C-alpha cells in the first residue's frame, strides 16, 4: 500500500530526523558527536531515541552533553563557520575522544555553511575528525545512520590495499538506539558468531573496540548485514571501496529454526569448518527445546485469554522478524503488518514480497505508513475476531490498544512504558525471551 499523506504534516512520527545519527556516533566507544545545529535539536533526538525509547540511558558524550553550535539568527544571516570552528577547537581541547564527528542540521545546510572546509583544516593537522551533512530534511535517523557511517569510512578509515583476513566479519545489525534492543541483540549475535568460529569486528555497543576497531573494517573477509534495507548502502559502499563481499539477511534470526538456518548459511558463505558450528547448534537447540517443552505445558493448560491473532507496527526489520517468529514458530495469525520507517520506494515491493513467506502457506499484505494517524486508523478498522488481540508496536498505539482490549508489547520507538537494559529477542535465547514477554502480558492481562 502506498504512503498516504495528510495535510502536509505527520502526527505521531515513529522515527527521528537525520541528525539523530548523533546516536550512531554515541554508540561507538570513544566517539564524540559535535552538533552544528540549532538550540534544542540534540535534546529532542535524545528524548526520542533514548529516554522515551526504553529509557536506554547514555554513556560518554551523548544525552545533554553533546557539544552544540546552537545556531541562531545571526549565524543564519551572517554564516556560522566561525562559530563552528570555535566549537570544534574547544571540543578537541576539552573533550576526550578517539573520533569526533561533526553533524550538520537543517540551519547550517540551508544557509550553505562550508563545514567541510572547517573540518578539513583539523584533519590536515592530524585530528581524528570527520563531518557529515545530516540536515533533518534529508530523511530519517536511519538515513542519517548510513550517511554518518559512510563519512567515517571515507574520512577516518580511509584507503586499504592489504590482505583480507579469513574468518573475520564486520557485523552490521540494528541502528543503535532506534532499535531499543540493539545492545542486547549485538551481544547475542556476536556470541553466536564467535562460538561458531568467526572473529567479529563489533562496531557498536558494549563489546566494541571503538574507533580503533573501525580501522580494521577493510581487513574483514566479508560484511554481514541483518536488516531489510537500512545498511544496504553501507555494505555496497564497502564492496566498491574495498572489494569486500557481503551477506544480507532481511530479518533478525529469532528462535531455533531461524537461528540454525542463519548459522549454516553464514558458515557456508564464510567458508570455515563447520565442526564448531554444528556442535554449537546441537547444544543450543537442546537447551532451547528443553525450555520450550516446559512452556508447552503452560500453553496446553492455560488456554484462557491467550492471543490468537496479532498486529505488528514498527520498522521494516522488526515487523518482519517478529511476525516471522510469531507466525512460523508459535502459530499466531498475522492480521495487520504496518511499516513505519519510510523505506526507499524502490525497495518496498521487495519488502512486501518477504511478507508473502512468513510461514508455510501464510502470506500477508503489508502497509507503509509514516503518519501515526493512519497507523491508528488502520488498526481501528482491523477485525481481530473474538479473542484477545496481540499488538506489537510503540507507545503511540497505546490508545488504540485500549480500545481493542489488546495486549500491547512495546518493541519500537517511542517506548515510554518499557525499560530496556540488556533485552534481546535475537537467536536461540532471544526467541525464548520473546515468548516469555508475550505470554507474561497475557497472564498479567496488560
């Protein structure tokens, strides 16, 4: 279904603006975002992507302490290059960092400040600093994520003509902070990859080696991308720049079947010995089905008020990943799938086709809505039958969930009634976590 627009405005947006990519920078250990933006821009990004999105918290230079030019009226009229220059100089002198990234918002881009010339002066003097034009009108924080990563690769990582290291993989998973599970999912996918015999460049999150590890990107044998569309520009750029192949999965592996299939495909693509991976699969599968057997006892006895039909609202990757697991592994019936992250028009048909194969003989149509008004309207018009509906979505869908007497599980931004610390729905363990979360809501009737 094509996007609908309402009066030139969007209510209840499910994404931040391009300069929200400051949180891509914040997710790199030792990296410092510098905001060439107007007053309040960074604080708005913080609340949407971190505080009001699972209360994820921040570390290092992020949240309310991001250096900002606070571009004002005088800068709009006379230009803000000198002010930015002073900000960069002060930041380099006061803030400890291994990598500095200047992100320009709407104001600076609209007046045409030559940010590149300001930053290149510091680059020539040996400072680890890059710049990215991330004016909010260019798209969403997901678009900004790709712009910032490309800037770091081109301006900081630079040229490389050495050998590739077999068994070393660059992992590109979820957009940091935007996906509230990103830290836990990175931990789990990295755990799996290392257990089956790979070395991993962990570019974001708690296990990342920081800016130093980014320098190792060109050495990897291949790039592993997990996600429908965000990140495709990154791995294609790396393919062109470093002749580096990539393996793309359009959804997060959740549960035993999907994770086992994922592992075998990665091992085959990487060309490594499969002994370790098969031993790992055997061990993890036994544990998974041990717990699933105990869950089955609950499922067969506690039949009252359990959901049979569900709807999912969120990013392309989240909706596809969760819908696949709930349909194929738990036998729930998908009745409405709504994508809110504004994927590129040329990829929407491909994304829609992925929903034709959620499970054997299960095919659903997907809707694309940026506007929360149309999301809520679509859900209100959905027939969930006589049972208790399950709704995977965001805080914006709380009102319609109450109207439908649905179980609401917050899995997408914004999320104001869920605290996320290490939560993950990825892999073998993540599948069990998702089962636990869904049916805890069912027995708790909330």
